[in-house]
C-alpha cells in the first residue's frame, strides 16, 4: 500500500477527527480574511508567517469539523468555501519553511534534515485537500464529505507527528 492509500485508510478510523480542536488559536474565526503572509509591510518574519498560515488552516478545519460533528448544521456554501481555502493554501504556503536560519519556531529539525520526507507530507496534504475540495463542490450533506474531511485531518496529523515539536 502506498503512503497516500494508508493515510486514507487511517482517516477512515475515527481517531483523527478532532486534533484541530486541541489547538486553540486566538485569531479570527473567518479563515479567509487575514493572514500574516499577506502583510503589507514587506517585512515578513517567516516563522510568524507560517504559524499564521497554520492558524488559518486550523480555523478552516474548525468550521468544517463543527459541521461534521453536527450534521444538522451543514451549510454547503460555507463548507465549500473553507474546503477551497484549504486546497488553495495547501498549494502555496510552504516557502516560509525553506530557510532554517529564519528560526526553527515550533517545528522539529526534521523539516530541514529530512527535506524529502517533509516534501512528501506536503504532497500528500495537497492531494487530500484537493480531494476534499472536489467532493465539497457538489456536497449536499455531511455524508458526502466526511471521509475526505477525515483524510485531511489525518494529513495534518501525519505531518505534525514528525515535523512539529511537542
Ligand atoms: C507538511 C506538514 C504540515 C501539514 C500538512 C500541516 N502542518 Fe501544521 N504545522 C507544521 C509545522 C512544521 C508546524 C510548526 C511551525 C512553526 O512553529 O514554525 C505546524 C504548526 C501548526 C500549528 C501551530 C501554529 C503556531 O502558532 O505555533 C497549528 C495550529 C497547525 N499547525 C495546524 C495545522 C492543521 C489544522 C493542518 C491541516 C489542515 C496542518 N497544520 C497541516 C506542519 C504541517
């Protein structure tokens, strides 16, 4: 079984679904409005920028997780918007990890010692995020999205288990 397939299998177990609930973030619940890497000052701190992006991902996951846990609250338009945000962010937000000399932050040294493994995690995350965005576009209820959503949660956790400290 390849890694992506095993990630998807892992995602179908219920273990993973609430990891984002464990990491409370202080910023706006509307994940699409602000982001430190869109800072107009041109004075971007890479560690802060990538952490802000992670908070935005976390917020988007929180909004969707709330619907997955409360199917009666499913709102197709909001879910679609958050899934699109995740897919888009998964494609473009990794350059702030490039330069270790900018600071290790809450990452592990493995981000820079094992660049290939980190890149593999990014690719898997892009794939599962695109998968969720695909199903979200035509989703009518939680059943339409929950497997793909769990795969994204597994993607967050899979990367964090190696590349995020704690
Ligand atoms: C490819 C690897 C990878 C993926 C995928 C990933 N993360 Fe992260 N995440 C990290 C790393 C590395 C850090 C530590 C960054 C730092 O502090 O410099 C981090 C940090 C975080 C933080 C803490 C930010 C802070 O302020 O310290 C949160 C919250 C977070 N991630 C949420 C998520 C969520 C939710 C997902 C999935 C939707 C996700 N991450 C996907 C690698 C990843």
